C-alpha cells in the first residue's frame, strides 16, 4: 500500500492511507497514514455499519488536513468492541502459505522479502 | 486533546502472520518520502479511493488467481477501475489473503464509495471522483504493479481532476 501511495503522491496528489499495520506502511515511505485498529477485510467497519464507516472515513480526511510533514501518522481513536468470533482469514490458505509448507527453506526469503527471480 | 490511542497492529492476526509482519516492518525502509501539500480546503477537493483488496466489477475481467498460484511470491499486478456508482452486488474480490465475505456483504467495508458520496452531499469534500481503483496488495515483487498499473491510475486521476486520494489497506 505504501509503495503505491508514494508513487501517487509523487505524481502530484495528496494521499493518505488507512492502515491496520502503520509501521509496515510507514517503512514503505507513505506520506500520510491514518492507523486504524480494525480486522483485515473490514478497514472502514462492519458490513452495514454506515455510521461507523462514515466516521472512519471522515476522521482520516480530517487528520490529513492537519498533517504538515512527510511521514505523518495519526492513530485513529476507534475501538473495535464486537466480541463476535469472526473468521478473518481466507477460505483456503493463500498460495505462499502452502508453498512455504512444502519449501520451508524458502522461509528466510519470505521474511526478508527477497523473492527468487521471476520466471514470468 | 483526548488521550492518545496507540493502534495494536497485531490484535487480529495469528502468531505466524504477526511474526512475518513485524519482520517486514523492521526491514530497512524507504528514506525519501514524497509530499504534495493539500492545496485547497477539503470542501473544495475532488477525492478518489484506492483499495488493495483486488476488487473488480463483475462485468469486468476478474483478477487472475492463477498468476499467484503459479508463482506465489506475487499476485496479478493489474488494476481495475470502479465507477463511483459501483455497489456491493456489482463486484467480486480477488485478493487471496483475506476473507472476502465482508466486502461481499458490504463493499463500503473496504471501499467506502457510498460514504464518500455522503461526505460530498454534506459539503465536507468538494466531490467524489467519477472513478475509484483497486489492485491486489499482496506482492513481494511490486515492479510490474508500479511500472504498469500505477502510471495508468495516475493518468486517469489527472484526467478526472482529482486532488486527494484515500488508500484503503485491507
């Protein structure tokens, strides 16, 4: 997300990321980050919670106006209060998870983000 | 000022994913950060949305999951345009690392198209852009995404006179 964001910012647009992992987004050089403690797949809020979604979007935009320096991060004050047990992962493990089970020696490449040279 | 919240990035991730994400965040990062000041009050700005959830209109070509199945180090590097009028029933989710159920119940959970329109109606932003965008955020090889897809997104953002872009991580 941060890599795409910095390219769009560099092209002359003012950008902000809503990010659940602000440290990771920041390390990619994101100019503005609104950190949000929401589950993956529900960045703005629960399905059907229009008021909650609006509040998060509004907070991100307002935070943006107050940011004066590259790399600004604001932690949005929203609390995820639902105790409902949610299935947050994908229906089947993603290909890289299955690959690493079969090729455990490739794990350092994954952790260090040094993939093998592309064949495609 | 209210007490400051510190977002816990790992509240909703399991032990292995936490280890990976912490490691990635600790790797040497980009040192140069670009900056375009917000030039006008938001009430005069045209705002576009970008989602990394891999959302495509059902009437459009879907993201190709076979690219990632063949080579699990990256995903389909293309992107899709989503008109401002796109609604939950019009889209499908191509990101293989998330539970797509929430976005399929309500697109606004990951791409708040209707909420952005509401902010425009309230006068809090100038306008919602005619088009929003989505790509698949998982990649360890971002080169083609950055070289092929982002410049075309940028071109359309320019053509539609967008001022502000809100990117939504998934």
